[in-house]
C-alpha cells in the first residue's frame, strides 16, 4: 500500500520518462502554461480514482495537498483545457504501458462493450452531446443516453485498446470500425491500439459467420464467438462454459473502470472531454497493473493500492 504522494511521484516519473523518449518537443506560441505536458498527464490520470467524487472534488483536494509539488497550480478551467489538449498524448502513454506489460504477446484478447452514460435518458432537451450521444440499451442499466465504449483486454486484464461510438451503435459495426482502424492504423483514433495476432473472444452480440469471415480475411482479426443455443452446430456444454469463463476477464476490467476509476459517474459535456477521460482511465488502469507487478502484488489488486 502506497501513500498518495509516493504513488503520484512514481506516476510522474514514468510519464515524464515516456514524454521525453517518445513524444515530440512541445512548441506552442504565447504565454507558457502553468503546468508541463508531463504534469498535466500525471494529474489527468491521478484524478480518475473514484476516491474523488468529481473533477471539482479533485481540484479542491489538489489545491490543498499538491501545491508543494505543483507550485504553479492552475485555475480549474485551465487544467481542464490542458487535459483535453493532451488527450492524444495520454492515449499514447496508455498504449506504451500496454506494450511494456506484454499485451500483444498474449494468447487471446477479450472484447466487449459497456455503457458510458452522459445523462438520464428520461430528461427532456437536447443535452450536452447532441448529435454525438444518443439512446442505447445496456444489460446493466437498461435504456440509457450516452456512448458505447468498446474495450479489448488481455487475460491478465491489461487494456490494449478502446473505441467510442453513440450508444445506439450495435456491437458488430463498432467492432468493424475497431478492427479496420487497428489494421490500417488510424491517427485520429489513437486509443484503438495495434493490430493483434491473437484471436478475440467475444459474446453473442458480435455473432455473424459472414462478418467473422470478413474480419479475418480483410483485417486479420480472428474471432471466437459462442453460437446461439438453437444453432444448427451447437458447441458442447463444457466448451461453452470454458469460453464463458475465459471472457470473465473483460467483465472484471469493466468493473474496475466503472467502480474503481469512476466511469459510472462520468457525465462529460463534450466529446473531447469524454475521450480524454477514457484515455486517462485506461492509462491509469494499466499503470496500476504495472505498479502492482513491481510491488509483487496481484495485477488487478487496485482497492488497497493507495492508502488514502
């Protein structure tokens, strides 16, 4: 168990080393910002802990506890702008962590989607993300208004990539874009990650024999999907149970994002803000796995990692 200062220092050192080695030098006209890029990314990640009830709560906590480490503590609006500005660098750090954790040498990746709510679906009016978020169905929540978040993770729980779409987008077209972006490379979608040589284990939301053939032939993405129970070629019960057990890791990862890193409480007002927060949560998730390994702890033991 680490105190917050030790955790924050370790995180900053790793972020700064990554920025110096892999990110281009910042060139920006005008006055110098209060925080460096490394400091902004560090605070963006640290603020994702569910210990903080909101961005405002984190800002108040930081103003009380972090001024010795960040003497030029900025205004909250400036910190939010800088966090959104460096969202691509945050996503790059997330992918760097996935690579350091050996994500692409895994036996398979589990793929699934989860809900990112932006507001109560029963509210009237256009909302903050009009035209970008809409109504969708979640087995966990029922009908909700927001975004559909696709997550790919290794058997160890390391997130290798993610994608966002309106809530009404089904799993198959979301996976189509995800696999295509991984295959071709998509600078505008930095969070999708690199193409995987391992197969993807998915649930019945991604079913479709023709789709699976298309994904494999055109994108090199092999998919293992449980058939429906009334399929003409049903799988044996033991095999079905085995595949269902293999997929449990993605449920664990989604639970960490929702409860440990506060995804279920997010109510972003802009798409850029949603992208920045998801990138920060994915990066913090992978960083905690890396740190636990350094400490000789189970990789997903996040609950007692920081002694608040």
